[in-house]
């Protein structure tokens, strides 16, 4: 609006200057008069040119005010987008039993009832779906060969998740049928959901030439890749050898490089590490280097079933920086283990990363953090759910049946664990 006003004022100035020139020309030819005392006067010229000068000065002042008004307008802040990810949805038998309905169906909504508001509020929400969703016809089962009912897909979508990471060591627990059933259900019922890590057709696999999944957030293009270290020794189907995205250095490097060509920001979600270890192992360190040197921007790791540190990693050759969440732990679980260390498995994290575009168009991590989570387990219908630690009271901790498996569990235990692993990245109330 200020620019348009400026152009209008310029036109006005030019008009008055033209009129002024006409008067000047006319005055030189016509307005010179002889007074009674025989002196020559130019009163008309002086009067006319004086009026023009005054009006021109006023217009110039208004023009300057318009220009100043335009430059004083505050520039709009670059839009920011919030990405969140949670760890393993790990459905042990007592978890499945808590979701079993009187009519024999399953409803998993209770697992997400205390966290869904924040999940749905994110611009992009990811989850590691540890368990294959092969449907009730293949038998609902817990450890060691997991399988969930299709209604889990409904609950994940209802909770607000946009991206489902299926590349886990349990992806082949129900063989070819379980994987194909899962992929088909997602595609048929929720085509708007981005499902990563498993494939029943070649056209979605990067190993068969497909491009990485790209998600648009406003004017940003975000690439997301998902891999697992293995499938518990279960071979991939002979007719679909691309069924699960595995950590292969050549393929991972090619995928990240292609993602960097297509997108503004690249996220890698690896299923890696050593179970129940609170620090990264040598394999994680190796893969972190591979991700960084090929240009990945953010790593959101899963599989150890406990939380691990968050840190910035810099590739020495390119000086490229990458943020790594080594493990987000469990989001939902009721482990069958007993004894020291079991309490660690009840604490997970919600990664929170804010993306923004810089003036040069590059997407950067403007802020980041982690919100601690606690798996709360009690016997009976809808007895398993997840709370944010900030909302988890001492009374709830005392009611958690995990104390029967590890007596050291308490709210204070969870707080101390987060302090020791994440330090200042989070703050207890």
C-alpha cells in the first residue's frame, strides 16, 4: 500500500512541475508589465512560482513520510514448524489385553489419551511403530513375535500421527502375510498417512529407484528416511526382497544424497543401537558419521527401549552440523522383565524440533528439546497409557504395576534418569 501511495505522489509532483514550467514560459512572454513609475514588475511570476514551490515542498514531505512509513513496517517473522517424534509402540501381551473389548474387538485409544493433544498440535508428528499391524486373522500376539489388530492404525491416526516408521526388527514377525496386510491396510484406509520402512510393491522402495518420501510444511520440503539394522534373523520374502528398508551403507548414502537434492531438510529415523543401553554404541557412532557426511540434518533414533543422549554432530570434511537423538526409548510398553534396570524402560521421550527458514532460504533448526514420558501400566481394561512426566504424580507412580517388577521405580527415579541422560536439555518442575 505504501509503495502504491509513493508512485501516486511521484505522479503528482511531475504534474505540478510541468504546470510550473508552463507558467514560467507564459510569464516570460506575457506577464512583464510597466508600472506607473516605468519600472518592470514580475509579481505574477513570483506569486505563481511561489505557490508551486510551496505545494511541491508539501508533496515532497508527504512522499518522504510515505517512504519512511513503508520502511518502518516490521518485517514478518519467518514461519516456524514444529516436528515431534516418539519412540516405540511396543505391544506386549498385557498391553494388548488392556485394549481388548468385551465383544472381542480391540480399541487402542487409551494408549494415547493423555498425549494426543500435543501430538495433534504438532505440524508433523512421527512415531516408531515397533509392532507389525497384520490384523486379527493372523492372531494378536505379544513378545517375541508381535502382531496388532488393524484398529491400532485407527488409533494412531486419531492421536494425530502423520508419519509411521515401520522399519523395525519386528517388521517380519508375521512373515510376508503380516507385512503385506499392514502395508495394504495403511494404503487403502489412510492414504494421507506417510508409511515408511516397509514395502509390498517396488514403486515405494528407494532400493528399486523410488524417490525418498517428501513432506511439505508450508514452503518447506522435508525428506524422511527410515531403516532398521535387521529383522531378527527372519529372511525377507523372495518375491519382495525390498520389503524392509535395511541399514546398507551404499543405499543409505544414495538415499540421503537424493533427499538433499529434492528437499530442504532431511530426517533419518534409524532403528539401531543396543537394547537397554543408556549411551550410544559403536554401531550408532558409525552410522551417525555416515548420515552426517552425506548431508542429513536430523536423526531420530529408536530400538534400545531406553532413552539415550541428544547431541550435535559435525562432519569434519564439510563442517555440516546434524542434530542426533540417539534413542527416544519406549512410548508404550509393559515389559516382562524383572529386576534392576527395568524401571529405565518405562521412561521415553518426545523429541521436539522447531524448523524455520533463514533469509537465504536455507532451513535450520531454530530450537529443539525433549519432553519426558512415562509408561503407566495397571491391570484391567484401559489400564495402560502414557503420561508426560510433568503430569505424572507420585501417587500415579505408586499405582504403576511396574513396581512389582522393579521396586526402584518412582517419579523421582524417572526425574533422576532424565537428568543423567539429558542434563540441561529438559528441566524438572
